[in-house]
C-alpha cells in the first residue's frame, strides 16, 4: 500500500495582494500494485490543488498564478505547518532544486543560515534527499498559506 503523504505546492501570483501562494494537500493512500490507483489519487490531488488556487483568486485578487515547485512527503520545520490554520500570511525561505527544477524545500527561520540548518537536519535524519541539489542562496518571500480542507489522512 502506498502511504498517504503531504504535498506542498508553491505558486507565484501576479497582480494581487500576495506575491506567492503556498498550498498544502494530502496525497491519499493507494495500492502499489495498481498503477491506475496511483494515477487516480494523483489526478485527485492535482484537481484539489487547482481548486484551492482558484478559490483564493477573489480574496487575493491576482491575475495569474504560475506553479513554481512542489515538495512531496514534506516535513517543514514549524508548528504552523502541522496545525489547522489556513489562509494566513507567512514569511518563508525557499530553495528550488537545480537538478530537476520542479522540487523545492522551505521553512520559517530568522536567517538564511538557520533555514539551511533546518534543511541539513532533515537531510541528516533521512527525511529529505539531495541536500546539495538545492540552489543557494535561498529566497525569502511573503506567502499566503492555504491548507486543503479535505485532509482526511493525517
């Protein structure tokens, strides 16, 4: 059985009250022996991401959203990412991998050095791969965090 896990997607917004949108959703469990089951849960989570982004347009009044990167099986540092809080503004540090260009890591930290220490700890404990594949320097941005309300597999 493929375990459920958390995915965060980062989007850049143009023309609105926020420049970035960070969206959290859960990829549901699926049978490892059934590729169509995995395809179905991936289609479902992609649909939920699209719905969430569209639902924020009236509130944030952006003209366009552009997908930046994803973090699958994510374990970011900070309690806010494990609470039920949603639709809140945060400042995060993030870095995109330079090998594939579609994955990222992020966290809340006072300094870039503290951010990289958080990421290094996750790499050292085995919960993150490819520490050296993330671009430096990291970027600090203000983002709007939205959590999928259909999170049934916590």
